[in-house]
C-alpha cells in the first residue's frame, strides 16, 4: 500500500511549489502546527531545492522514513516559509538561482528562533572549499549528489537526535530561571532564556542583540580563553554584568556556541531580600548573592575585602541555614528569591 502523503506542498511545477510554500493556507498552517508541537509524532524536514526531480525524489524518500516534508524551491521562499514554521531539520541545495544555500543558511542562523535548527547541505560540488563554505555558513553536515539514500537518512537521524538533546538542555536552562544567552564567535545572538529575552526586548525592536550589548559582548569574546572573564556596563538605567560560562558542549554547533550569564547588579536590594528570606546576617547574604552570580571564593574575597577562609566560614553558615550541602544548591535558592 502506498503510504499516505504528509508533505504540505505538492510539487507540480516550480511556480506552483513557490506559491504553495511561500504562503501556507490555513489548513497547511494547522498541519504545520500539529507537526511542530509533536501532535503528529513526526519530525518535520524542510527541503530547499530548485530542481523538481530532486524534490520528488527527496519527498518520497523522507516520507517513507516517517517524517513530514515541507518544500521550497529557492532561498527566498524558504525564508518566507520559516516566518510561519520552525522545522526540526533543513536540507538545502548549495547552488540555486537567486539566494543560494550558503546565504540562505546565514540568514537563518541570524534568527535566534531558528538558529539551532540543524542544516544539512546537498551539493554536487566536489572541491573542499565548498564543504568549508557550507560549514562556515552554519551547516552541520553536507552530502554530495548523487545522494546515497541510506547515508542521507543516517545523517539526518544523527542530527535530529543531537538537536533534541541540545533543545532539552536549553529547556532545562529556561526552567532554572537564570539569565543566560548564547552567541556565536562573531557575537551574533543564537538563543536566550526567557528572562534575558524579556530584558532585551525592552531595549530595542527586532531580533538579535540590542545595540547596548554589541560592544560589551565583543569585549567579552576577546577574553573567551579566560575562564573567569567578566565585565560590567550600564544600559537602560541598570548595571549589567556579563560572565563567560564557556562553549556549549554536545550541541549542533561544534563548540561555536558560547554561553554567557547575565547578572543584573542590584546589590543592596537583593542582599536585603536574601537576608530577610533566609535569616542571614548581612555578610552571609552578600556571600550568597555573589555565589548566585557564579563567583569563586577568591573573587568574592576580593569584592568584599575579606579573606577566602572567612568566605568559607560564612558559606558554611549559609549552607546550614538553607539546609543545603553544595554551592549549586545555595545558588539555586538565591536565584529563585531574587529573580
């Protein structure tokens, strides 16, 4: 029995494909929503290729593997489609008329909402420089034409699985209530937790880093080899501290994704809240606050003008009063209190 079709756009001609994919109907949007929220239980793959024969071949192959297929015949149409949906993976032809696969992928990766979607390039080009261009543009992998079906599907499954693990990690970070965001090595915003998103949305319109963040982030990235790199700056009437956490591991970026913690410095008010909430002394509350900012004892001792040994003594009292045994647990209490 022929499997039921699950691609939304039926490839009849280049023109019809373009119209259908650029502006999905209400019914198509409903299908997209079902697929992307997991109601259909299928991974969704966007295929971008200007060759109708290749599209027919890829649609049939991917559907038989149990995935939902969306299609676009050029880069511009793909970007229009991505305004409506966020697929789980993108397969894109490197060389197309107009906006090619390289420039399309760069445009995709500049949008935080789409930046973590794995992109696999399809190319008939054999020179190493083209593979390098694909990876530099933000692709996670590439396959050469003519495409070997089993190899393509195996690569897709690997990257879909890795993307799910990465997304689960980011969801866990969201749930912590921490102010975290990630940039690439050029300083482009890739994603942020809801707390940072709310803060940044009040500083400017559009996606990406607000203008106030660009220079501080660039200065911080220049220190990325320093495990304790941090800096402060003033923006929107607030003092903000950025702390380099380090590269994300096990994600689809191959270590190009740099994680940064954002601290809103409101020492007086936050110390008072911690002191009252947990029955701490002034100094214990100060130590706990800086622990929540991710500072090691040596740095805390310098900030507060006390010895590292004294910091340890205060920390022992904090652990006892909070009923915890680790710095991470104490920091979690503090973050929830001052968030």
